[in-house]
C-alpha cells in the first residue's frame, strides 16, 4: 500500500496540471499554482516532478501514446461514415490535450523534446491520413490520383493541427471553454473532410453533406 501512494499523487498532479494548462494556457500556470490547487507543498510537487518541463513532457507522452493508438486505426476507414467518426475522435483527443495546440509555438520554442517529438506527430498524422485516403480509394468511396494524396493529406493535417488556434482567434474568451467543445470539434471534422469533396463518389458526397447537416444543426451540435 505504501508503494502505491507516490504513484497516486503523481497521477493526481498530472490530472490537475492538465486541467489548469487547458483552462489558462501553459505559460500562465506556475508550479506554485499547481501545488496550491492540489493542496500540497511545492516540495511535494518537486519530489514527483522536479521541473515544469517534466510535467509538460509527461502529459505529452500520454497524448502521443493515445494518438499513435488512434492513428493505427486509419486503415479501417472505408467510407465517409468511418472517416467522420475517425476525424471526430482525433479532434476529441486533441481537445483533451488542447493546451499543446493552444500554446504550440511557444512550447516548441522552449522545449527541445517537444520540438523534435512534435515533428514525429505531424509525420504520423500525415502517414495515417494518407492510409485513410488510400483505403477509401480502394473501397470506391473516393477517386483520387496518387499524386494528389500527399498534398491533400498535408492540407488535412494542417487543419487538424491548427483548427483550435483558429477557433481561439475567432473567440478568445470562449473558444476553448468546455461548453464550446462539441461545436468546435464538429466544425473541425467538417472542414477537414470538406477537403475531400472533389474526390468523393457522388453518393458519398451526399452522405457527407447529410452528416454535416445532422451534426451541426442547432439540435445536433448540442451534447445530449
């Protein structure tokens, strides 16, 4: 029992840190604030995570692990319905760790580990999206020239990566609040998949538009 206590404390520190980073932005959250929110001494926090970068890196490791597991499912996407679910799930994970995207440029400028690992994140996202496009192409859901796959996948990854920043610029006070999550994620999924419109088979294009209407209408955009 004694051995489990440090792990429980370390876990709780990460959970609270993630919540604070997401709410206020990583640059605005100090280790003093984190320890105060937890009701523990700064020394106790430093015992588990001697530097703020260790908190950031630990959270990023969790995100990267979950992301890689999700990206591995891209080869099972066969049609627009699958693609919609896949993209929305990706956006849900990004939302869960939205501080990384909200403060991405700042984090990369001061954290060498994130600088190198996020390059792998982009490569893995692009590889996964290309796999999805190839799978949809083979199933007949879309028709895209192999020469167009790379730029199309890259464009989709750009939207995936910077969508929350775009939402934030539009409405800094509300965009990254939990109440805005559902609508923001649906808009993101819509705009990523809208890049496929020129390549989709006619019935798939119609189905995508129906999905957009169903989920982004006032009733559909609200959580049940």
